[in-house]
């Protein structure tokens, strides 16, 4: 007989077993965790998407006119449209402060408008960088490498080594990271040839000396890799020149790296012209040198292998491909009608004519220990094909009917009249080409009146047949002006410059030339110094002759100037560097830096040990510091006059001591480069 289910028995059956209960709880918990993980992953991806969008959000703004005053920026033609791209640059104010930019501008000639693009992800502020355009990627790309940046008072100086690509359709910057790449530099140049980007030269200034470079690199835009192209010592290249015996005490081949040169691509290679470098001689201040040589870099790719040269055995491993790019330098002869030697000039490619167009620059000459500068506003063309040829590109006067000309264009005296002010004959006057009712001195039809102000380090670019010139630097007397004017010129017409934007910079009237003003300033300064010193001497020390004190001051200033030049000499011995105090360095700082040197000196000349030895070492350092103290105080005055405060001097001392000495301002030499 079956047992009846009692209430207690049925209640026990309804209770789940402990194992089943635990299993159900675990399953429920795992489902909850999966839902949470999916939700967390979605949140992570959403946050990543928002962060990427915020970092790559590009702001486009229509601006009034060209960018602000600047020099050493880049002006690059767009490979996929009728635009110009302006990136970066620098501006030095009248009070000696340096400002650097990283903004991106685009100019549309058809609309005569400028647009500014701002992105959170972009290269840092810089100048003297290099930018090149390529048609790759559909709408084209801009590649940027290197450049320089300095602090507000130019006490610290930095060179970039980063490499960026700007996608033109999306306006987005991306940084390219590679294991092998060129060293940090500025003043270099880049040019594109087929799917390669060639980089050459530049300089690096760590604060002690300026090191100029002559290495050649190639970047493959297909594989995104850098390769360095090296040459044998027997091969000709721009690194080697013959020094004239009358100028330098060397007659053999010597290295001559450079920066600030022209680097223009062509179908068969790249043209290099000019540049600037400094010569360093032990015990003497560096001498800036303008280069006017012209080189052509022949480039070629290896021909693809023919079927007959393919190995029959497919099991054998084929050798790894080499760099593939072949390069050879050829020096072009310099004709007598080439432009005068200059630095700071700019050359742009006129692709329709296969010609490099050069504008402006400055020629510096040392005369009687004074620097005389000649600024240029002329225009030259270099026809790259063949052996190359320079052409002077002068403006043409408008053709007018005159009674002295026949239909054939010949004058009655049998000589052919030529267009252009530079080609006029000796007996030809202004009345032959313009209306006699006008005064030739104020002829408003003279195209030479439209030529921009002379300048160096201007930005040049050519779109189709139109040359564009923007900004640059002009000097008058002792003052330097950074320009912001914008010009265009139809190269196929060569009739007149068109001013697209006048300069807002006011050039002082009545200022003398640099050399004359320097002479006047020197005379005025001498007179003022004599008067001021005489008054002070009369009040403080009536028994001391003012002229004798002035002579002592001049001697001390001369010693301080010499000390600043010698302290930058990298060829000094390590003992000389470590045992010489630096400007802005206290006795404690000097002894802390050179403690080991003086301890070794004391040990070699004394039997003392321990505290006595350290006391002897400190005494030697103290004597050395006392010897240089008057000169160091004068150096500090010179640096203070240059705008450095005490903290900046201390920082420059740390940089100089880390490099083995030197009291010069870190970037000042580079700031005055051509």
C-alpha cells in the first residue's frame, strides 16, 4: 500500500538540492558578467572613438588676408588643386623675442582667399623645416620633417627630428614613426622624385657650435621607410670643394656641408644651388660663408629583370632587394652671368618650363671688421635640362608706338631695341619707350616700380605660370623687419608684379645703410661713453683720469668678447674646457663642475690627503676663478644687454657645461644665420 504524501514530505520535495541551487546561481551570474563585459567593451570602443574624433577634429576658418608676419615658413603648391599651403614660420619682435608657429593656411588664387586649418594632432611650432608634396593617396599629401624652436628669449634651442604627413582631403596630420631616420636638423631641404622623397643637408646647433650636415636620405612613400644614400670618398658630391689659397690656409679638398640651399626636382633628378655654412678655426670666431656652386643629383631606378635573366630553379632563394635608388652627383659649371653669391635666396620650380626661379637673398661682406650687407630683389631662372643655363628674368616694359621705331622693331640707327630695363642700349633714353609728356623719373608705367622690397628667407611657390612671393626679412641700418606682404607675377608675361597684400610694416625713413649707421652709432656711443664716464669719474674719483678708465673698460670689453668666442671653440683640450669658468657661473658652481680636475692637480703637487687635499683643490679653483672674474663680469654685462636675466644665464651655463663648455646663447648664432 503506497504511502500518502504528508505535508512535510511534499515540502521537502519542493526544496531544491544544494548542488542545483548553486549551479543555477552560477549560470545566472555568468550571464550577468557576459552582459556587463559586452557593455563595458562597447563603452571602451565608444570612448576610443570619441577620443580619436576629438584628436582629429579639424577646424576650418576663413581669415582676412595672408598669415601674420613671419619668415622661414614653407609655401608649397598643392598637388591636387590650384592651392598654396603655408605651414609654420617664425617672427622676431623688435624687443628681441622669438615667436614660432605651427598653423596651416591654404590660399586659393581663384577666390583670393586664405583659410586656416586647426587640428589638435599636429606638429609643434617650428621654423626652417622642410615640406614636400606628393600626389599619392588620391588627393595628395604633404610631408614635413625637422625644423627648429627656441624659447622666448632664445636662451634654449631645440631641433626637431619628427616626420609628419598631412592628408590633404581630410586635413588630418599623422606622425610617421620609423626605426631608421635622419638626425635632428633645420635649414635642410626636401624634394620629391617619383615615389621617393629626397632629404639633404641642414644644420644642428646644440649651443656650443653649429654643425652643418651633408648627408643624403631617401624616403619611400610606398614602404614608408628611410634609407641613407652613401657615396665613396672618390665620388664627387657637394661635400667637397677646393678652398682658394688666398682666403683659407687649405689647398686640398675639404668638406663643405651646407644649409639654406635651393633643392629643385626635375624629371631626371634634383638641382642643388648655393647655401650657407660657417668655417671654424681654432682660436678665432666662426666665419659665415656663402656658397654659389650648382650641382645636379642624377637619380635612376634599376630596370626590371627580363624573363631570360630569371633563374630557372625556382627552389633557390632570390637575393633580398637592395635600396633600388641610384644617385650620382654632377657639378655644373658656373658661367660668368650667374647671379652673384648670396644666401637666404629662395628657388621654386616652374614646371611648365623646367626652370628653377630664384628671388632675393643677401650678400654679406666683412670689411674692416664691419659687416656690410647688400639685399637683392632680382629674379633669375635656371634651365635645368642639359648642362644647365642661368637666365636673368627682368621685367618687360609695355610696348608703345614711337616715331623712332620701324615695323621690324629696329631703330633708325640700325640697332634693335630690346624690352626690359636691363637691356636698353646706351644711347636709348626714356622718351624712346614712353610718352614724352610724362616725366621719366615718375613714370607710372615703369614695371620696375612694382618690384617687391629686397629681402631674404622669403617664401616662394609657383602655380602653373604664376610666381607667388610672401614675407621674408629685410634689414635697414641696425633694424630688422619681418615682412607680411604678398605678391604674384605672371612668369609667361613678365610685365609687372601684382601686390595682393601690402605690407603693414613701417620701414623707418632716413636710416643710413648698415655700415654707415654702425660707424655713426660707434661714434655716438664713444662720445656718450666719454661724457658719462667723465661725469662719473669726476663725482666718484677725482684723482683718476677718465680717459685711462675708458681705455681699461674697452680693454676689458675686448677681452670679454674674445673670451666668448674662444669658449665656443670645440677644438680646445678637455683640461682647458673643464678648468675655465663660464659666464654666469658662481665659484661654487665652477668648483662643483671641475672638482676632480683640481683634486688631481692638488694631488700631483702636494702630499696632503683628506680635508687638507680638498682645501688645496678648492684654493686652486678659487685662484683660477679670481683670474677670470673681471672678464666673466663683463661677459655677464654683454649677455644682460642681449636680454638674458640671471636665471637664463644659469640655464645656459648648465647647457654649456654639459656640452663641454661655452658661454654663448644657445640659439643666437642660428638666429642670425642666413
